[in-house]
């Protein structure tokens, strides 16, 4: 199997210690279903194009330029060369700003993963020492890097023989949980119901195994396309789930019985909820 191409090459630097590293993509969209837009009349693919909002004419690539809307309808044009002249240290160096305990990482801020590996044989020893020291201390490194012409805040963690570099969302990109949870009420419920729900959870505790994950939507798309290719009817859609749980205690007990959990537990009082 051919190793993925590096998307960035440079140096990982912690104080006066540095080593050559490469960033390699950790995800792939190759197995996903990708659609093309077709002309319904003749079934041929159509192309997208940038159109002048004023004249409606197609603007060729040579005449396109990036622009920032400073005021409504007023744009500041930015040439490609002007962007390239922004000499940022993070274009070539992953400078570690700080280390944070892995246990304190807020996973909401984790966005896109990459693998971080030594760039060459000369970098192996320093890379391994930094990786193993981080693993021993159970910390992750905070840094930033320029990827695809954009500055990215990143988190670096030890992972087997290499490291995992993950793009981070900024604080401004996150919606505060207070704005969402403020209106969520805290209902009172029988303590026995909590115990019953805990038993149901205990029955299904397992290891985190991504190989068992299924994309049911993608599977349904593949099945539909395969049926159309063979001239057959598409598979029947999945039935809609039942709504409006009437008796939570009763439903929990039925779930426990279905999972084979003993019924010698204390019975909870029935509480109806919509």
C-alpha cells in the first residue's frame, strides 16, 4: 500500500529541541458516494462557473481575485502574491506554545485529524523522545500551523509510533452551551428509574471499536444505486420510529427483560411523560 502524500513538511520545535516532521492526512473520502449534477434533459454533466452579479457574464479564472467585504458592497481586493508574502513562522515550524493534560481536553474543539511522523532518519531520535515524554506525562502539545494557506490552531498527541495532530476550532466558532441548555428543565424522577437505566447501560458497555461503525445512509445510497443499475426497485425505506413514550418505567423494564437482565430489582413507580 502506497503511503499518503505529506500535506506539510517542516520542523517540530519545543524550546531548543527540534526535529523534522511531516503532516499526513488521516482521513479519506475515497469510499464515499459522490454525485455529479446532470442536465435533466440530456443526462450530461453540467459545470459550475463564477458569474458576475452585475452583468451575469461568466468570469474566467484569469480575471478572478479574492476580495474581503469591508463594508456592504465595498470590497478590498487581495492578490495571491500578497498572501504569499505573509511570512509566518508557522508556515515551516510547529512551535509548541504549551502542554495541556490530555484529561482536560474539551473534545468539542477537535475538528480534523492528521498524522505527524518524522521527516527523515536523522529526526527519529528527537521525535521519539518528545513523543514518549509526552505520553509519560499524559499531555498534548498546543501549536499552530499554516495548512492550505490558512493558519490552523492544532493539538498534538502521542499515537503509537507517531503522533496525532488535530485541527482545533477557535472559541469564536463555538456556540456557548449556556445559550442552548438554559431553557432545558431538570425534572424530578424516581431514583429507582435511575438504577434501572444504569443496569441497561451496564449491559451494553463495550470497547470503543471504530471498525464496527456503520454509515447507514451511505449503505442505503449504495443499495439504491445498485438496484437502479440492475433495473430493480429500490429497497423499501426503513420504518419510522415510534414516538411518544407513554410510561418510562414500563419501557425501561421491558428493555431490561429483552436484554436478559434479572427482574429481581426494586420496582419503580410509574411516571408518565410525553
